[in-house]
């Protein structure tokens, strides 16, 4: 199993990688299965109607996270990369009016979102908290095809069979067909010592088994362009974010204040933290509004890595394009280890798996471009992750707004602090990154379901909606 940098950094739309991008991808995947010959299609049978049921966390917070909209758009043939956020409302309204979908290459299928899209809060599918069941019927109402998918975080979608393989003891090694197939931080550091390469250079060598150097650099540049573009859009927008909480965008006004302060040429001891916060909030306000974002490693944590990169560009004179690529490669190496050994899904392990993982990835990337050794990079990731352990996922009203937007700002601040601490040390430290990742996995397993993206506990029930 090779986890590419572009598996972790996927360009899509908000507000959630697991609840928006994943279900849209699952719906599009179901259409491809319908079109294939990989299922026992009865002779002469044709599909007339589709239905979908959402389970677990997808049912509890699906409306706030836009899961219903994502499924409708996915059954219409759109993907997170191809859908135009500005046209989504019109597409969905047309489907609701016609009570049918006509994806490209398919006949029209009857699909009434009001009746055929069910948020089932009573039945949880056994494989994962984010379960979906897709069904296809003939004109007589006979079930022809049923597929269950799980959205396992970061936009990744697996079938029932694929999930069982991932959980089995004989699952494939992480990247066994690449030059540096590290599955954990211990192996990563051993390979770095033996090869004399940085983590970024090992990750690059792995990626270049699939892509040419020019292709890899271009795609890394595209990821950063999308991240930076999201910051810029977020800094230019104002008003109330959708969903009913009436939360106002703040990034634009905060940015204007910081710009004004910078022109006064007065010392501001908190300048770095302020800029980190406004960059992160810009991204997550855009995400909460359904805009174009990059999973890093999820949508709910999409602001941390772009904010730290922009901070590095603003405050470090040595910042350049090569460094941005090394930052992303290093961050992806850490993210891959976290996903392989624990989880990046808030519905599975809470927000420690989302913002915690993002902060660890950002800390590692920053430590690397600040000249840190592989040991210091691993130390930076461990510090950042350790100090997110136990963090719950408790979005108010099921929206990716409170506490998610500010939480990204604080995750970015922790990442910079962790990187600074690590590069000032010698790389030796008491708690290993592998131990922190395993602790996160165990903590997530023990965490009550109320605190794992269900909006049934924590701030979600203690904040009075006005």
C-alpha cells in the first residue's frame, strides 16, 4: 500500500473531507459499479431508481456537514475535484424538482432526495462510524444492486471488503514497492540514517517511482497554489457563514487590522501568532462556506498546514519554492505514518486525529525547512501531536465552524512552537512519535462516541444556539 502525498493533499470542496468529499466520491463510485459488469445483473433488468441511507456520524451531523448535498451531487456524476461550488445550489434544486438524476453516460434514474436519501440515526453499520448504503432498484421495486461504503477520513472511501482487508493482519505493507517503505517513525529514522537522506528526499524518491520529477514538482506546486488561493479567498470574503449559527467571517477584518499595525512599524510580540491565526481562519471559513480547499489531511483541519507555510514565507527570509515542496513532502511522510498506524478521522478518534495530525504534519514540515535533522523533524511532529491527545470532535449544530475554525488557528500556533522547540534541541527526546500515535489510537478507541463527530456531547450540547 503506497500512500502518496496526493492522497493526503486532495483538492476538493468544503466543509468536510469525511462527510462531504467522501460521500460524493462514494456516490460517483456507485455509479461506476452500476456501469460495470462486476455484479450479477439479471437478464433484461434495468435500473430505474436509486436510494441511499447514511449511518453513524454521517446521519447525526450529515446535514450540517453537507453530506446530503454531497450525495446528490455525486449521484449526478460530480466529484469533489470537478464540481463547481458556485453551481451546486442550482444543480441540487433541479434534481429536487425533477426527482431524478442523469449522470453523464447513464440513463436518467429516479431519485427523490426527500424520500430516497435517509439519515438513519438508529442503525450503525459495523465497519466504521461513517457508513453509507447505496441501492439500485428496477421498475418493479426489486433490489438489483446494494453496496456499502465507508468514508474513513481525509476523503478516503473504502468498500466493506476493502475495509476488512485494511483491518486484517495480512494487510499489505505500507509502500513495500518503493525505495523507502517506512511504516512508522522508527523505521523512517533508521532509513534516513542509513541512506543519509532527509525525510523529504526519501519521500520524493518514493513518489518518483510513480511520477517524473517534473510531474511531481508541478503537482506539489498545484497543491500549494490551491492552498494559497484558499487563504486569499478567505481573506477577501465577509458576511455570515451558512448553516444557521449566524457565525460571522472574521479573517478579512483581522487581516485588515494586522495590515494596519504593520504599517505603524511598532513592535508586536504576538505578530507571528496573529498572522498564523488569520491565515488558518481564512482557510477554514472558506471551508465552512463550501469553498475550494485542500485536505491537509482533512477538510476540518485544512487551515493548519497552509497557515504554517504562509507564516514561513512571511517571517523566514530563506523561504523559496523548493522549500515549499520539501515542506509538503515531509508533512505527507508524517501524515502517512499517522494514517497507517492510527487514524485521521474525527468520527473514529476525535479531533486529535484531524487537527492533531495536521499540527504534527505542519510541525515536521516547518522543522525540515528550518534545517532540522530527521530526528528533530520527528521530535517536532511528536511534540505537536502529544499536545493534542484527547481532543474531542464536538461541532456545534454539526457545522464545521465552532470550534473548528479557531481550533485550526491554535493547531498552527502549536505546530510552530513544536518546530521551534525541536530544532533548538538535538533530536533526543523522551516520547517517540510512534508512542504518541499509538496513544492517539488507543485514546480514540476509548473515547465515548458522543465526542466523535456526532454533535451529541461537549460544546455541541453546552453552547446555547441563539
